[in-house]
C-alpha cells in the first residue's frame, strides 16, 4: 500500500535531518537513516510506548539502535518527538562536547537507552533488556500489571555477522522472550562491498532455526509503512522473540543508493541536493522541517503521556495492595542497598578457603536480602560457585528465576548483562574463568564506558589452576582490566578480603571485576581488610622495615611466608596486600604514604601474572616478581616450583634486591 503524502513528509524529515547533519559534520553514515527511516517512523509513531517528557518512565518500551553507526536516525527521532535535544545539537553532530556523538552513548544523550557502536553489542543489550522485563514482570506483577513493555532493536547486516548477536539470539530463542522484536535493516550492503561477497546465508532460515518468529517485508524498498506496521503487530501477538527482515535500500533516494559509497561517508553537497530533489524536499535551508510536520511529530512524542498517567494510577493501586513489595521495588529503583544484609563471617576456624568458594558463600548469604541480584555463568556454575541456591532458574517455566543459564556464550553474557544493568531494577552479575575475559572483553569495555553497575566474577585467576595448561591460565588479563577506565578490579587474598570486595562491588555505582582463586588460600587474619582503600599494611615487623613486599590475591600468603624467612635472616620486611591498584591510587596522599612510604624504596611486587603496570608501585629501584610468559600444564605445586613462586625463591630475590645481587 502506498504511503500517504503526510507519512512521506514525516519520514523524509528524519532522512534529511540525518543527511544534513552528516554533511555538515563531514563525517558519519547517511545510508542507514535514508534506508531505514520508514521502518523507524512506523515503529516510533505506531508502536513504541514512550513519553518524550519523561525519558526515565519505568514501564516505557526500550529502543536499541544496534547499528549505532546510523546514530543520526536516532537523534533525528529524539529531536522530532521532543526529547531534550535541540536543532543546534543536531547541527553539532560529532563535534566536541555535543549531545550528538558519532555513536549513541548512554547518559550523554537524552533518550538513548544503551551505548552502541561495536556491531552486535546492541543486539545483546536488547536481549538483556528483554530478560529484565520478563524477570521483573514475573517478580512484581500481581492483580495489577506494572511491568509490561517491549524491547525493540534495529539491527544491520554487520550486527548479524558478529558472533555476539548469534550467541544472544540463540539464548533469546531458547528463553522464548516474546517481548523482544528485532527489525533487520536488510539492505545487502556493508562498508567495503555488497554482502554478496561476505554474507550470503539465509538469515531468516537461521532465525527460524533459533526458534524465533520470523517475517519478511520485501515491498517498496522498505518504505511500505502499512506492511511494516502489520509485521510489528503480528510480532506482538507471538510468544516467541520476533525477527522482521525489512528489505531496504542503503542511501535510499540518493545517487549512491544501493552502493557501499552511501554507507560511511557524507553524500557530498551535490548529491545532497539531488537526493532532496528526487524525494521532493526543499534543497534549502539545511535542517529544514516544515512547521506542520514538526508539530505533528511533537504531538506524537506526547501521546505516551496519557499512557504514563494511566500507568501511575495502576502503580498506586498496586502499591497500596502490596506495600512491602512496593517498598522493595522503590529501594531497588533508587539504587539503595537493603538496610540489613546477612553478611557471612569468616575467621581462622574456616581454615583455608578458595576465594571463589568464599565468593559463593557471600552471594548465597545475601541472596534473599537482595532480590535484585540476578545473573549467571557461562556454563560454569559448579566451578565459579556463583549459583544462587533456592532462587530459581530464569526461563519460560519461571521467569522470576534469578539464575540465568547463559551456556557457553561468554560474549553474549557480557552484552546481555549490560542490558540488564541499564534497565533499572536489577543488579546483574556474570561468572566465568578469568582467561575467558577475552571472549567477552568488548562487552566488559562497554560496561566501563556506560559506568553501569555490573559485577563480573572471574575465577581460576592464575597459572595455579594447574593442569589445564596455558590455554586456560590467565597471564595478561589483570593488566588488561586494570588499564580499563571506569573499571574497578579487585583480586582478594582470602575469604575476608573477598567479603569486603563484595561489599564494595554492591555499594559501587560502576562496574567491578572480582578476580578469584581456584585453589585454597589461608585465612590471613587481618584486623581491617581495607579492600575499599585498595591496599593496606597486612604485616609490619617490630623493627623499621628495610623493604616492602606488595602482593595480591593468592600471592599475599606467599609474601607473608617470604617475610618470615627474611626476618629469620635479619631483614625486616613489611607486607602490603593490594587487592585493587585502582582504588589505592584514588586514596589521598597521606594514606598512600602510610602504606608505601616514599623513603622505603626497596619494593618487591609478587603476583602470578604479567608484571606490566607494577613499575608504578615498585619504582626504578624495585623488583616486580611475576610471570611474563605463558604457563604450562602441571599440578599447581609443580608450577610454583618451576616459576619460582615459593617462599624461598621470593625471599632470595628480595634479599638480592637489597644487596644489589640482581642484575
């Protein structure tokens, strides 16, 4: 069915705001907004539940532009519907300090739900948002329904080529996430060429195999509003996640239409003019939107206000009928911890305990106090010890379950967790072996960019996991995480430090990585395990120390044993536990001086990982004991001997530093 002239004008307003912004910036991607504008128009004006005046409405639908390079499509929609975005903001697209960066950024642009750009990540985020909706609906809906919204995602060919989207799609189909609807911008063109040279599989058949509801919209170059509308309506009536492939034309209406030349560069002034002439749009001035068209769009942005008002009335009824549940949800939405948490106690009577075991003990002790704690592992619950006992398994039989079984899908796990973390109402966690951080690193990085509250549990944190060998033994991962802005990495030395690490992670407003041991470690008996300060003096000799041993994790007990040997040989040594470099450097100068005095220049770090980054703490005259090569397959004790991670070897190297015996 042909679009009405009014529909066409409203669609073209999206197109040319995007084209003009890209042209003025001399940078950006005009092709996707030109091709996908009708799809976005149909979704935003006929289906998406939102109120532009209240972008944080709890029960709004969520929209994710996974194809984040087409960001001007989203910015145009936000401006037209009346979010806190001005025409001046569009005119400063991709400029320093503007609200319209090259790719959508959470907390930066009003109305942006997630940070997208690395292809496939937004798709995974959308699955996370849909899981959050299902879990919260099952947990809180009673006679009154207060959680009932859809997650919509526009994805590109590039999104679907990335493995993370297939991992996430596989899990979404298995979980039957019926309120997830993905619109596929099927334009057959990527940045370097047509998809005929890279991507010729039957995508719709793949999604059918992944247990999705699949539809195709093939007519009118992706501009058939009625057909797109009907497909979305049908999707909302199916209990499965829905995949709608809309056959579009990249750069629709432009001289570059259907070619990769329309993908990632401005059209050029002449081509902008020709495109406007082709589609019947005034060629001047740039950023032109007819008054009646803008007025219509602004009214569309306010339509959700009545639905939000109705929701608030329902919410009040629900709140009055369920006061305890309402207080709980309000606390969680306010990002406040419970007034009381049932923290476990650890002492010497516990004996030696692996920090992964201690972490599991902490999680299960507080699980009933924190219903917002939701997450899972990449098929490693028995090893990571992160299963929440008695809290149910999330799935079609129990969407209120809090254990998400991600399967062997680390990358999707990370991306989904980012969706969970930004939804509101959930504090998510993940778990896998530390070495597999690299399978999910792009998602962890986005969590750091988002500054979202997510807890990444990494166990089996060193070569001392033993016989599995170098493919499973992390070496460079600690340095990688520590170098990431906004990420707090904590490697606790014993059960007590693990408890304190969890306390920090739950109170912290951003992402935290907890790096835990496979092997048992002794209880160290610190009176004040000052994990939140990053480092603290665990042991001081009676005499003035001649050197300081700085260690993390399982190597702290090794440093203590080495200090005892040194003391017996007349060399008093201080032992500092440094569970978090990042937290320590944030402390005031006086505290840092109290732990690592400038005058105490004989410093030795001890960590079973890359020594990269330790020079900052040991200085030019110090020594970093670590492992700057890959590991080996052997029992942990044999590895310790082979790699000189024994009290005697550490003591000898430390003594050598003092005597200058080390070359």
